[in-house]
């Protein structure tokens, strides 16, 4: 049995070497198949990089040491409501990190405003977030890159670098007219590429007065003593009869926020890649049928020398998958250099506001593209491989 297995693989190695060595003789058809598959993979990865980049932007914004508290039953900040008294009770809960300056808790408002986008100057929704001063310690990745922080009690805002890049009127020292109020942009901030870079921040009390919200908020962001303190924090809040709240880890909250866009983009990308993949399969079929036809005498000679049909068929499959692998590698590199890091903005359907993010062609996506290309090569080489295995030896030897 062992001898049969060794003999089978020896025949496969010899047949595959002959097949691969003839690729330069068919460089036109082989290149067409490889480039066709490469184009499919590039489009596939380019589309998926949108969803991946969007998810990464939200994932960066979250921390396992940070919790977000919403009204019970609310899925987003837009539909949440917490009174000032509720916010005070939440800030007194156990498990929150505390410093000499007080508890690391920020009670926040979330308002959607409309600003003109660059360069088409069409209006789009932008989040205007009212925060407390502790917000800069709760979210420790917020860095002022130009200007300064807003001063409490004044009509001043700071803009995320993503929002400033995508929307007009957010330049440093410019004035922003929102409703009946005029706000001065006194600073720009970064957040390691995360979601806050798509927002505009101001003092929560000033925003309450501007939108006549009274002493109310929509969420409370709390920095915990450690990730393990979440259960204690959540249990204390949900057990308090004075509160009706929903407590989430910030990472889980943002993961859910990204689900709609991620699934939509991934689904559309898979459909597009599937339709294009059908064409690539036919291209691979044509190439491999041509390969088998060009090697008819060679294949028949191998069969006459005692080679079994299985190793011959497998060698054709390997040749097809090798060409597909080359095409997939080229497509992955093309997608990486063309799309990775490309800045864009899209609608977050959970908050109905624009989110700026960078396309992300990750190693995992590139591996997925290679697997997809090899799958195309496998399907495209299957029928030609069967034909090669079933080729009559006598007829093949008579080929000129």
C-alpha cells in the first residue's frame, strides 16, 4: 500500500513538472487567466476593505476598560435618555476608576448637525457631541493636534481630524453656525484613527442650553478600574431600582454599531466577486483546455509509460491552481497598494451620521483573496483534468 502511495505521488510530481514547464510556451493564455483572476481578487479585496476599515475605526474607539451606559432598551445614543440625577447615580457606582480629580466618568449628549461635504459641497450629517472635561481622561487616546481644548461654558468646539478633512467650515479658528448659535473652532484632535475623529466636541452644559435639553444626557461613558470590574459595575447599576439602564462594554457597543455597514458591504462584495468569479472560472477553463490540447501527445506518452489517470488529472489541477495563485497574489498586492489607507466617509446607519475611516486591506483579507483565487483555479481546472485523465492513449499518440 505504501509503495502504491509513493508511486502515485512520484507520478504526480513528474507530470506536474512537465505541465508547469510548458507554461512559458502558452504565456499568452496563461497570463490572461492569471490577470483575470487577479482583477477579480483585487475588486473583491477592495470592496471588503471598506467594511474592514469601517469596523476597525469603531473598534479602535472602544476599550475593554470602558463601559457605556444607555437607557434601558436603547440600542443607540440617539434614542437614549438619562436625567442628570441618573448620571450622578451612575458616577457613584462601584468599579469606576477614580483619581484626585474625581471619577473618570463623562455624561454626554449626541446631536446630529448638517454640514457641507468636500469637495461636492453637498450636506451630510455630522455628530456634535457634548462632553464633560473628564472625557479627555476617559478616552485616553484623544490628542489635540492643533489649537487647544474648548473652555467649559463657552461656545467653543474642537473637531476630529477626520471630520475637518471631510467637511467644510471646521478649519481652526473658523466659526460654525448651528441653529441659532455660533461656535468657534478652537482645536483639532486625533483619536488613533478611531470613531471620535468623525465627531465635533463641545461642552455638554453649553450644548444642553443650545438645544434646550435641560439637565439631561444620552449616555454615560465610564472608565473602569480594570476590565474585570465591568461585572461589578453592571450588576450595581441594573440592581438599582432608581435606574432603568443598559450597560455595555464599549468594545461590544461599537461592534454592534459596525454590524449593519460591515454586513452590507461584505454581502455586496461577495456577490460582486461571485459574479466576476464566474467569468474568471470560464477563463481558467479555456486556458486549461488549451493546455491539455497542446499537451495531448505528452499526456498520452505518460499514460503509455504506465502513468495512472489520477496523477495526470491532479497535475492539470495543480497547474490551474498555480496560475490562480499567481493571479490571486497579484490581485492582493494591487488591492493593497490601491486601497489600503485610502480615506473615505460613509453613513453609520445606527446613528445616521457620517463616519470617516481608512480602507484596510489586512493580511487576513489577502489570505482570503488567495483562497478565493485558488478555489477559482480548482473549479476552472476540474473539467480539463477529467478530460486529460480519460484521454485515449492511442488517439493521443496519433496527434501531430
